[in-house]
């Protein structure tokens, strides 16, 4: 082994360059930031919204060939659908779009959090996590979870070319998590790391409460790195 070879070579991941990525709630900070980064990396991206007009206007602001449409059309026309809506609207939105999302790779990045005087804290959904709620509501979709720990501020900043972070990718189907890892790897600086099955999504979603504390104390936009991988 030469010094340039890793002891843990990355597994072969699929080519995702031709896949269309939709972002439900793509008019918000997180969705818009992901849409921007993926489109900049050359991915075809559709921003979804409850209002087609809002989606079109957010897409026009981003440029880069990004299209905007209502959430249902976005789900229908995409191969991979990122869910980037607040926890409060998560269940209702997914239940309404179960048909449109059938057969799609769904990537849930929703962090169920509460906030009080002491800061952010993790909520525990009845199903165990937002990702497990998605899986329960979307039995015909290929549900994964990723992108929980990214800073929307960094994602949206056009002055920042590289975002130095790993992205934990969870899911119960290897082929689906491989696609999401490959998608993550398209964004300069990011690396998708498989991090277990959906039953372990709660800790990953909850860790955002800790990252918010880090960010407040150190005035940072902290990311995560997994070592020795
Ligand atoms: N912000 C971050 O740094 C960050 C980082 C990692 C993960 N996340 C997760 O990403 C998700 C979105 O975060 P965000 O900061 O982008 O939130 P946000 O701006 O408050 O909401 C995103 C979009 O969701 C739509 N929406 C709002 N309420 C809804 C409802 N009840 N039902 C359906 N759609 C609704 C809105 O779009 P329309 O009005 O156009 O439909 C809104 O623009 C959250 O679950 C969060 O935990 C955020």
C-alpha cells in the first residue's frame, strides 16, 4: 500500500449525475441551501413549495437551471426527494404525498426539536424519529435520512466554495443509501458516510440540539467529521 492509498477505500457508489432531485419545502433556508449546492454541482434540481408561485420565484433567484413547482409536482418529477419542511408540518405533508412519492428515494433531513430558555432540545416522535415517521407514512418509498447537521447559512453563502463536513446517511436499503452518499459526495468538501438503519435516526436528529449549543458558544457553524473512515 502506498502512502496515498487509504486503509479503508471508499466503496463504489452509483452514478447519480442524471437523477433529478426535488426539495419539498425548498423555499426555506435548508431546502434552498441544498438546492443551491446540488445545482451548483451540476444536478438537476426542482424546488417544491405549497405554492407553485413561491417555488418559481425561489428557483428564479437561485438560477443554475433550478425549476420551481408545487410539492406534489416536484415529488412526481423527481427521482430523489429531499424533505426539508419544519417538523410541525412533516407528517401531514408526507401523508398527503404518499402516492406521488411511491417508488422514489426520499431523503429526510428533519430534526424534531423544541426550544426554551435553555436552548434547543430533542423531541421524541411517536414513531421514534422523523425518518421513521416518514417510513411509516410512505411504505412504497425508499426512505433514507441525511443532511441533518448542515448549516443552512453555509449552504446558502455563495462566497463559500467548499463545505468541510461529513454527512451521516441512514436507511434500511443499501442501494438507496448508496445513492444518497453519492449525491452528497457531489458537493465540494462533503462526504456521505453510511451511519446505520432508520431505527437509529433519533440520535442523529437529536444531535442537532448539541450542535446548536456548540454554535451558540463558539459563534460557529459547526459540522461533523467521522475519523478513520
Ligand atoms: N435551517 C437549518 O440550518 C437546518 C439544518 C439541518 C436540517 N434542517 C431541517 O430542515 C427542515 C427545514 O428547515 P428550515 O430552516 O428550512 O425551515 P423553514 O424555513 O421554517 O421551512 C422550510 C419550508 O417549509 C415549508 N413549510 C413551512 N411550514 C410547513 C407546513 N406546516 N407544512 C408544509 N410545509 C411547510 C415552507 O415552504 P412553503 O411555504 O413555500 O411551502 C418553508 O419555506 C427542518 O425540519 C429542519 O429541522 C434545518
